């Protein structure tokens, strides 16, 4: 028995037999083709591409109504790569010009193309390299006469162990109860889809496929990021009990959907949802969300060669607004750059994207593109309550320019006779230390504030949360980060401006008492976390927490702060109730 550790994606505990997925790009045979057969060998590549395209399109056609909204767009990326001349024509040239076999040509060209993406520091661009390799894996399977769906013929539930896996293959492996993946981080396509499907999954295990054998018993704790291999009877029994308790607790949580989120001492709390695509608004409603606190509009722009026009954006925003049935929808303007570059604007990517022209800087540098998005948002406001959120503010002139452009977009719609709401609230993201330290200034200028704890932690500690070599140092509970969050909440509350936390911290039940004690009354998170956070709210006493959190915030040493937090606020110790 031994254990491996990776990045937890959530979804609970899965227990089952291991089924390894063999990588195709390794040990590809290389041999010469007879001159008279070269044309036919090149044709094999074209046929493999056609078959792979048909297989992916079939996956899309067979997507159930319950499939996450991301599924189709992630598969579309691979369909687009299948049309890329750099891959297709490059592989054909290796066959036609050098006489090598089709398998070797596809593998060689894919590795060369993916290697170019690997050279980028930017996480999103490196992810494109993984997409290329995944498409090549599919082509090699097709060239060998096999299909990914053949591995689903066994109806016994299995835990799939892979070096890497494409979103399409995840959807085709319908007998899966979990995924253990060596490569990738929490923002990889496999991770995005696994979270949306709520399938227990861990990424970044590094060597699971090498160490695990087919039919090994596995315990996959996707909430803790732990994979236990060949557990003994005692550990297996312990986790079966934990699994049963978790399923029972999940059923009990459903009873809270229509229960108001009010603390023990009568403080009302609003629990909102974060969404990435308009189709997720329905899930937010079903989970009991009081509104959408963050609609990440950049997902409309990503994974495509062109920019969405005004009508396409309007329809997406309108659909989310209508689905929320009168509840507010907060749409963040394009947060491009860093780990979310836009393919259609790749020539504008900065040398250091995280510190370059990203988010609101990007939009203000491209006013015509920004106006298109603002008009689409304002048009959607005619169908329900829309709030506009400006990302990564640092300077007052960014607010001035943004408000001026919003006013210009309003006039353009009025001149065209297109309806819009008379008033639309405008807020700002507090996600860099400069903005947090100037929170009162931004609160006076705007209608509300939203704290993005992911970037705030990253910029405060100078740590890339997606870099495995320093990921262990990424700590949203660091005293410096907590003080910035608390100061922002205090400034907004003093000026009677709405303030929310919409980063990952808001969806962590362990952080709920801490944020409540800071005075936070609006949380925004992934819909899957909403009921667990609500349970913590219902058990909390905001008045008691306020004095206890003040003691935590006075601690300067991270170790001391953690000890105080666990002692005073840990739910297991009864520290957050009264």
C-alpha cells in the first residue's frame, strides 16, 4: 500500500479497480514506405483525420442534456486542431517527401508543434501543446484501427489512470467513476470538465501510470488530492465508511436549497454563483443561488480564431439573465491576458502576461472591442438585472475611462433605438494589493466591489499558483492576504457599498467562518459548493466570529495565524457557533 498526491478537483471519494490508458505517442514505430505506396500512406493520414473528426462529432451529438456547457467547446478545440495545416500538412510532407510511415509522421509533427507551445511561459499557451498531443493520440489510435470508445465495452465501474486524457475521451469513458491523471493542473481542460461533471478526479500526480497496475484497488479522495494504491482491508473499510457518510451528507444538503442563508444570530447572507457559460445559470438557480456574482465573459472569447460579435455576446448574456429569473447577473468584462489569452489577439500578448496588458488594461487599449462587449451587456439588461464588473483595477483613470465608454455605449444604443435598463450598476474587482489598499477610493467611485482572492493571493505573495514548483507556497490564508481582504470588506461596509468575495476562497467551507467574521455578507462560488457553504452559514454566529477573527488578523506570523484560526474557527472544534 502506498499513496500519491496531486491537485484535488473535488467530487468526493471513489473506490474501484484501476484501468490504465496507454499513451500512443511513445515508442511509435518508424519504417520506410516503398516508393509506389507513398501516396497511399499519405492518404491513410487523411482518412484517419476524417475518422477522428467523425468520432468527435459523434461525441458531441450524443452529449446528454445534462452534459456541462463546457463539453462542446472543449471538443471544438480538438476539431479545430484537426484542420490545422501545421499538423496535417506537416505530417503529410514527412510521408511524401521522406517516405516515412504515417504513424511516425503524425507523432513527429505533433511533438514538434507541441514543443513550440511548451516553450511559452504562459500556462494557456502550454495547454495548447497538450491539446495537440491529445489530437495526435487520437489519430494514432485511428491509424491502428482502434477507438477510444472501445475501452467502454466493460460495464464494470473503473478508475482510469492516465498520463493525460482529452475531454472527448473523458466523455466516452462512461463507466468511469474517477480519473487519476499525471499531467496538468487545475485549469487544464480535463480539470475543467471533471469539475463540471462532478467526477472524483486528481491531476498532477506525475507518476501514477508508471506505478499502478491494471486491476489494482484504488481509493481516490478527490477532495484531499490523495490516491491510495492497493489499500489494506482496514483502510478500505475506513474509506468505504467515509464514502457512505459523504453521500448521505450530500443528500441532506439538498434539503437546504430553499432554506434562507441566515446565521444563528440572525444575520442574512447572500450566496451567489460563479459561472463561465450562460448554460450554467440554470444549475446556479437549481442550487439556490441568490444571483450570479461572477460571469466570466472571457470564455466566450477563448478557444476560437475569431472574436464573438455583439449579437453573439448579447445572446449569451441575455440567456443567463433570463435563466436567473430576475436575480442579478454580474458580468465581468473581458479578463484577457495571463492564463487566458485570446487566440484572435495573440499578437498583443505581453512578454510577461501576468504583469502586462491584461484585464481592464487590455480592454481600454482596445476600445472598439470593449464597446462591442459593453453594448451587448447593456442590451441584455433589458431582460433582467445586469451588473458590470471591471477586472484588475489599480488606477482611478481606469474607472474614469471605463465609465466614459459605458456612457458612450449607452448613447450608441439610444441612437439606434435599442432598449436597455435605465440603470446598470458598475463595480470593480479588487485583486491586486494596490487596489485592496485603496479600497475606500474605489468604493466611493463605484457601486460595488468584488474581491478576487485567486489573483490577490498570487500578486501579494509573488507566486504563480499554476507553477507546480512553487504551488505549495500559494496560501490564501497568509496573514498579509487576510488583512487585505478584511480591509477591503471594512472599507466597503463603512461606505455602505456591496462587497463580495468571488475567488476560490468563497467556496471553501473552512473559510466561511473567517469571512463572516470579517463582515462579509455576500459570497460567490461554483454552484457545486453553494450548499456546503450555506450549511456553515446556518451554524455560525457572526457576532462571536467577529471578535475571534480580529484576534486571528492581529497575528503576523503565518504559523501562529494558522494555529489561532484552527483553534478559534475550526468547525470540528465548535469554534464558529454560539
